[in-house]
C-alpha cells in the first residue's frame, strides 16, 4: 500500500503550536483487522442479500477484504479518549478525532497499528443542519413554456447517447440500484420532480444521525439528471432505477479526510448491493501543507481514494467518476479518483460534440486513457432545490447523465459483468479506434451497444 507516512511524523505535529479550539483527525493504518466473529462462509452476517446476489452474478468470491474490522481494535482506540469518525475494512484504516494530540504516540504504540497520518484539522467536526421547514412539496416553477418533447429541456443530453431509444424499448433502469455519492441532496425529498423516484435508502457519512436532504444542493442537481420525472420539462436518463443517496463531502473545507469519507460511502454502497456508483467528486489540492497530489501521482495506485475505487470495482460495481473541471486551470488534468483502475472516468463535451474547455484532460501518469468517455457537460438541464429548472455546466453532470443511460443498457443486458460493460461502452464510443487525452474513446452510442450485443446472450459468454 503506497503513500503511508511514517509513524514518527506525529512528532512534527506535536512540536507545532496548537489552537485550543482545534481538533485533529488521523488516519490509522492497521497491520490487520484482528479477530472477528464473522466468517467468510456466512456472508449474510455482514453483506446484504442484494450485495451477495451481485457478487454471484459476476462470479466474485467473498474474501478477507469483506470482513469488518475487529470491534476489539476499535475499542482499543476508543480507550485513548478519541472519537471514531470513519473506517475502511477494504483498506484496513480507521479515522479518529481528538483535541489531545498526546493520544497519538500512545496509539502509535498499539500492536495493531502500522502507521498514522494527519488528514484533518480545524474546528470540531460537527455539522449544523440548516433549520428549514418545508411543509409541502416544492412545485416546479414554470418560467418558460415547457418543451414539446417528452424529455423537455433534457432532450439533448439523453439523445446524444441514444438513451431515448432504450427508453422506448422499455429499459428505463428498472431493477438497477444506483448510489449517488455527493455533497448533499437539499430538498430532494420534497421536490415534485422526484415524487416518483424510488429511494432505496440514504446515508450521511459525516454524521449518520443527520439527513442527506439538507446542506449542499449539488447532489440534488446531479440526481435530477438521472431521476427527474417531469414530462415535457425534464426526464432523467434512468427514471425507474432505485437510488441510494449518500453524502460524503464536507463542503466547508478540503482535507484528505474527504477520501476517507468517500471510501466509507463506497463500502456502504457495496454492502447494500448497488450495481452502479456515480460520483461527481474529485480531489487534487488540499488545505494542508504537503497533502496535495502531483500529476505524477495519478497512477491509480497512489491516492487513497483511487485505491478504494479500484477495490469497489473489483466487487462488481460499475463506477462512473467525473474527470474534473480543471481543464483551464494550472492543474489541467484529471482529479482523483478519476485515475483509478477499473472505473469509467467521464469528461464533458458541448452540443457540437467538442470538448468543453473546463473538462479535465488525461492521460494518467502511467499512460492509461483517461477520461474514458464523454457526455454533454454544458447547458445540462437540472432541477434546483426549490423546484426550478436551470442549466449547469460541468463534468459533474456529464457523469450522471451517462451513468443513467448505461444503467438502462445494463438492464437490457443483465448477463454482462461490470468490466465487460466498461469495455463495451468504450467499444461503441465515437473515438474507439483513436482515443485521445481530451475525449478518451469519445461519445458512446448506448443503443448501438444494446443492438449489437443483445444477440450475445449469457450462453455465448
């Protein structure tokens, strides 16, 4: 496992002057996960039936990475007066919070601890939910005459991918579980665009006692690209899928702990049995010295979050990650986890099928094609938290637009494994034979994928 910091680094932090109001979060890397009451031959004790069914469909074995971290290990950490913030069974890590840095050398001496890294510092990690009371559904605010097409203002974004052809055949995402990992879904529970959305569940990683329907509205707009059902105004690309809404982003600051939150979200998504993760979050620069990435580290193996995304893909989840909006910045290239192996990284194009100037370009530092593919990322129709139709730019929206149409294609071809889907999405894209660093393999034609591959049923594979 790369990029572990030596345990002795805590000495440097202890020498720094600390504010009385500051708290600190540390990522504890464990040597192992310890003794556990769970057994690999009894996976129903720690994975849902739906998660096990996905593994079985794709012939993926349950292994030690699926076993939870020992409760005894967690209790040992708690005895040092720290609070557990997040954990990852896949990466064998636990994030703890403390105001007393003298606990860190004590923790470093515990036999199960391998190394420790500072991942956050600041005021105590407590969220103050906006006190907004909504007593009735927020209705769509008609400001213009709605479009005549069934998809309304979303017509271009679905037709560029031939998604409407799949819808006409009855493939609208039915039976596909999609996790949306984002910063928050403000008012998505009381906006009429989402009245018919099938919600499998919600999870606020930062504070499981808090709702996901307050705070940030970025996820609301992302969800509308997928699931809105306002015929003639906006219909999403997979309106009949089942959605799991997960908040992992702390919008107040940018620290490496965001990667721990994202990985906890992905593990939750795996445990409940999602088929697809769509994530419009990306990282490269942090509010902490020596914590930001360099382009040379975009190898899919260095970033903590990218390692986790690759493991999630190995569990059979089809992952869509935004390439980032750094195309015109000094950084210029993709963000993590967009460099991960085994996932689809999505860039943005305009209606003329030209790359949006903001869309982050590739390649990875080890020469892999990223972004993989593209979708419409400018003038994307979205629903705002108060029910208003608006238009937004970004790979944040290209990603769910594509993920939804791919969900419909996967519904139509259920025998395919997640990696086979990735290969086919690339194969039926406009630049398959000459991928480049701006558009990757290009714009996929999902109807063509379905039409060509439907004859290859499970017996032929």
